[in-house]
């Protein structure tokens, strides 16, 4: 094995998918709080 950091294509795609899912989750939370759906106030406290 050579030196340096080697990221396999599988790991790279997995990392990208994780970041995408996290972004979608955060987006959903922002939209929910912006829309003022029932329960958002309860979650804040």
C-alpha cells in the first residue's frame, strides 16, 4: 500500500450520499420551522 490518503470510489460515494441526506434533513427542519407547523414550538422549548 502506498503512502498518503486513499479514498475508494465506494467510500467517496458513501460520503457524498451521507452529506446529501444530511443536507436534505437540515433543509426539511428549516422549512418546517419556517412554515410554523404544529409542534415546532414544543420542540424549541
